[in-house]
């Protein structure tokens, strides 16, 4: 049974993980952050195996970026080359792996945040003194993305029901259909955005006005403990590369 951690602690975890993995270019450090990300995701209740399974096609694309990166970035030892043309180099592979590590951490960070309800996440952002507008836009964005993906899926299914097999079409015809696919999606998106705007106005929301809430989050012992542990581990990892950091 996983504990229900405070969303502010999860936000802190995400800030530390993404901050270190983005700004630290050391491959070993990034690998440690990826490992730490999986551990923390498991602790807060993320089904890591299921998340990776859903990402399986996306991960295949990411790993192909490692090879593509080597074609455009050269340096270090040449692992595969034809004459003077380098196909796979040490620097290219290093940068490609670093990119994959960053993307994995960002995706898992989103999974960590999603373990809290949107109401709790918004309240946590407000109590962290972040603008309410930012919390509201984050909430809308998180809720809107699955709806947009559903619209794409429904449009694609409707094409298949009409006997159109996209995978069997010529590349030129396939691109034309993809272009037409966006017409109903854009229309549906604009319609939903208009309805959402009217709904917000009807509820009396005014940008910049101070808002009150009966709901209040309180840090508990296990929240503080997890936050302190993450900060200490992050400082130790940074100190490994930057002597005298702590």
C-alpha cells in the first residue's frame, strides 16, 4: 500500500530531477538520475512497468535518435565509418544517450505528478506561491491532452471504417490524408476551447483576482522525510562531479 504523498513534495522531486538531468552533461550523473527517477516513481505509486510498456514504441524512436545523432555530431573515437565519413562516433552516441535520458526523466516526472489528483496538484502549486493562473493552465493542459489524443484516435478510426487503410497508401497520398486529418481535430479543439472559456466566465473567474479555498494541504512526516532524502541524494550526486559543492 503506497502512501499518499503531498503534491508539493512531488513537484519538488520533479524540479530536482529535471533540473539536474537537463543542466548536467555528465552521462554517469544522468544515468543515476534516471535510476533515481524510477525508484521515486515506484515509491509514490507509479506503475513503472505499465508506463514503460505504454512507452515502448516511443522508446524505440528515442533509441533510433542515438544513431541519427551520430550522423550529425562527430568527435571522439569513430566506431563506424566509411573512408573519411563517420557514421557512428563516440561523441554522437554520448549526446544521443543523454537526450534519451532527459526525455525518459521528463516523461516519468509527468507520471509522478499524475499520481495526485488535479485538485491537489493545483492546491499544491497555489500553496507554493505560484500564480493561480499557472496552476489553472497546467490543469487545463493535463486534462486537454487525453481529449486531443482521443480526437485523433476517433478520426483515424472513422477513416478505417470508410475502408481507408493508411498503412497501405503511397507516401504522398498518406501525407495528404494526414493533412486532412487535422481539419476536424482543429475544429473540435477550437470548439472545446470556446466552450471552456464560456464555462470559466460563467463561474465568475477574473484574472488577477485573489481566490480563497477551504481546502488546505498539510505536510506530514513521510512527506518531509522523502523531500529531505531527495535533496540530500541530489546534493551527493552533484558533489560527485563538482568537488566542494557541499
